[in-house]
C-alpha cells in the first residue's frame, strides 16, 4: 500500500474499516430499537461521497482522476477487511448480528448490491466524464486500435525490450495446475489453440505490478501526452508469449482476497515472529471478489469461477480497464493548471523566533506557552519534526519517548530517534507492529531502531497502541528536569502530514508531562495508572469520561443552563456514545457531529435526535483530526486526540485525548466548528434515513465556502498578523 495516497491509503481505510465487535451498550428500552444506521452501508456511502468529488466538474481534472483512484483503493480495502470479516463469520457459524441487529448474510447481500451499483457508476465516471475531459486537456488514454502503424512499431520495440522479458505466462493443463492468483493482481486470461492438434488450452499472464500501469507513448509531434494501459499493450503482443499458437480469447480479470491479519497474542511467545507468519498467510487468503471485463467469454468465466471457488454474487463485470487505482499514476502528471493550487504550509506563528535573524528554538517557544498546531495548514516539518530533531541534537535532553503507529519509508522522525540514541540519550520507541497493512514496514523500522540502540517495545498484549505521543525530558539551566510533550491526532508521518488534516499540542505543562510519563511507564513496563487529570485514556477511561461530559451537558440543558456538544471524528458507531447523544438531544442539547466516514447516528428524527446535526467535509485534504467540545456552562472543555467513536478505539486500543486550556486555542477550535457546520459551507448533510445530500452551491447558484481553502487563507493571514 502506498502511504501517500490521501483518502486511498491504508491509514484512511484503517481509520474507517474495523473488525466486527459486540455492541458497547445493552438496550435499556428507553430508545427505539432501530436507532442506528448500518455501518457497512454507511461506509459505502462515504466512498460514494469520494466518487461524487470525481464526478464534480468544478474539481480540478487531475484531482478528479485521483479521486477515482482513491475510490478504487478504498473499495479494495473494504472488501479485504469488512466483506472478508462477514464471510468469515458466515463460514464459521459465528452469526452475531451487526450494529443494526441484522444477520451477516443479509448485510452481505446489501453490500453486494450497493457495491455492484457503485463500481458500475465508478466505471461510467471514468468512461463518460474523466476520459473525455482528459482528452480535451490533451492527455489521452489510448487503446491499441487508436494507434497508427508508426506508433505500433515503436510500441512493439518498447514491448520487446522492456516488458516481454519480465512476463511469465502460466499454462493450465494436466502437467500445470491452475496457478495461484495473488490478491489485487491484474491478470490476463488467454485461451489458445494448437493448430496442429486443434486442442484448446488456457493460460494466465500476470500484468507486472512493478511496471508503469499506463505506458507513455512516443511523442507524435502533436504535443499531446498519450498513454496506453499496460495490459492492453500486452494483450496485443500475445503472439510473443505463445509463438505458433492461435490466440482465441483474451480478457482481463482481477481477484480480491481476504487479507486481514489475525494473531493470538496471548498464545504467541514472540509477537514479531507470529506476525511475520501471519503476513505470509495473508497472501493466501480466500477469494472474496472477482472483477472481470464485461466481454469475457462464458468458457473462461466458468473456469475462473470453478477454480477460484467464487460465487456469482462475487463476480463484478466491468468495462476495461479494470483496477482504476492505477490512475494515481496520471495524477502525478506535471500540469499545475489541472490540480489544486499549490499549498505551502506556514510555520506556526508561536514557533517563530522573536527576531527574524534568530535561529528557531522549539523549547523556548513551548516555554512561552502551549502551541496548538493545525496541519497541513501549519508545517509538520518546522514543528513536530523540528521538535524531535532539536531534542536529538540538544545536549541538555536526557530522554525521548515516542509512539509510532504509521510513518513514512524515509522518515526523518526515525532518523532523529536513531541520532538521539547514538548520542547517548535514553530513547524509547513504542512501535505498533499491528498497524493494518503497515505491519511489514513497522517490523523493518523496529529492527532498525533496535540496532541503533533504541529501546523498542510493542505495547500491551491484546491492545493496539494508537495514541500519538512524544515526550522529551530536558535538564534546564537551573538543573531541574522539564517535560516537553507533543500529543497529536495524526501519525508521525512527514509525507501524509502534507495532506492529512490534524491537530497537535506542544506543551511544557508539568501535569501533562507527568501523566504522559506515567502512561509510557504503563505501556513499556508494568505500572498501573488509575487517574489522569488532563488526559482521557482508552481503554480504561475514555468512553466513561466522554459519557460523563455528555451527561453533564444533558443535565445542564434540563436545568435551563447553557449547553452544547460538538464532535469531530473519522467515524462514530459506538452505541453507548450515540445513545448518550440521543438523550442529550431529547434534553434540548444542540449536538453537532462532523464526521468523515462511517456514521451510525440518525439525525433530525423527531423524538430521538431532532437537535442533532451531522455534516461531512471531503476535499483536497483528508479530515483526520478528532475533537470533542463541551459547552460546560459557557466555560468550554475541549479535547483533541487519536480516538474515533468505535468499539476498537474505546475497548481494544490505547488512545489518548488531551484537554486544551489556552483560551486562544479554544476560540480557534470554536471558529473552525462554526465554519464547518454553517449552511454557507460546502459539505454533505446526513438525513435520518442515512442519505448524504451534497450542498456545494447556494440557492442562487453561487459556490458555497470551501472550508479547507478558507483555512489556508486564514492561517496565512494569522501568521502575517503576528
């Protein structure tokens, strides 16, 4: 998985795709039983919103192309995890009802119907909207029949020299069993006839995944950019792979497998070894989806269905080309006019030196007061990365402790930790090797850190460590020790920080430092910390803490006092939290929920949720921060952190929220919510029936406010006004 692909990367899907859980609350009978939206269909509705961005002619063309790729990548992971989980439950007889009380087999049928509809719409968007628009922009995706003889001669040379040597045709006959088809690989099915014996044979050719999916054609002097899909190029040179044979049929197909990982940590003496074995098993997971071109002949289809054990419901007939995630390649074309305007993050005004010619000093800035960072509007490189790099180089720093969930392949964060360890500092890295689809990368980084002298731990048995924490212990000039802490909503990944919207707090607050120190001791040792002041920590306290605060708002509303709840998350399906919000709504509390992905809430339903409003914002940046705002009688309590309102986050992960105390920060969060929830801002509005309605233009036909573009402008103005 490419960790840089915005909504389509593993981080995104892992944020909104989860294993199956039991409900987090027992129904007490005071609320109607049908009060939640189906989480699987809600996820598909999220991906439909992504598709709507690809269909929108007001979005820059190459960004629309990217959104098509993101949709495809998202759906792949949904099948690999969620659909695979449903099928596993059905196969093993563990037919626990879903969050809306339905049997998995019924939900699977609904998923299949909606997924077929969305994949057909996705293919149509490419064929009827994106491809013609690319043609008008002189970016042409050709097929073989479009090429003249001169083009074909040049392409033939390219095929022979660069593609043919890496192809591996695999025959199927009594001496050659049906080959293993790897998950998400693009393949050609080929039926050939021996002219001497008249015998018809089947063969499979895998399209090499390491070659460019769209091969650029030689310049024909027109100035146009021209590409041909790699599989189309191969299909028209099959005579090189099967010399002397008559090519009867050739078609594309693509298989999706169950690629979730499941290990029993309680039974595993060595977590790394157990995980490596499970990653090998992942490659051979059972098939769950077969995509074929809509012109595939019945004989070939019958063979694939029989050999792969696929049902008719799991076959998706689509026009070529398949696997439109390959369009990410076209999104990299250097045509600025066809992309969002270039955005250069600014350095947080609070981190700038007092004099222009001074060298920035992160520790001095934090000592002047808490720093609230908003990425990617404010630079990750000149804030969080600089914080850790300065800590590694500062001789007064004695220790660094950090959690790592996902990071980039050439991470300066990793290098800073290595530099610190080699400089003799005590360095602890808590590496979560179970971060879905990043397991192999995290194992590699863990071993590299260990070799450099970093103390590497893997968290607690049975829990994923998802919190975003960095702690620096520094000896000040007076000999005292001071704790400098970063708590964030996003990963320590410099690459995704440019496209993920996240908040982070840099603070020298002694109470926060003390609590984070105790939490690290619990994660790396055997300490048990029972009470936190500025932090809410899962799995022990977070849900309870949020429920207490929701209940307080409910009581305030009933007493006629000011009340209000604002929540921003990636996903919200936890029944206990949703029910608490329903009760708050019935008490008169205005509840605003800003969600990117799955939402189990039914807003605006009389007698249940008429005071609840739900909005979703999607755009050039991936909305990733989690914020919890409580009016608290006009003395707001505001938390930011790593937790979504899902069972896994609240019950099976180490998550941390930190309470903000700086009044400037509270106002900044309040203004952000004001803009996001306003009817004058572009967003999707959720109805009580689960339908997301897009609002992008006013009644007069003028464009509504783009939240992310406005935040870019506001951040730049704020920095200039420092």
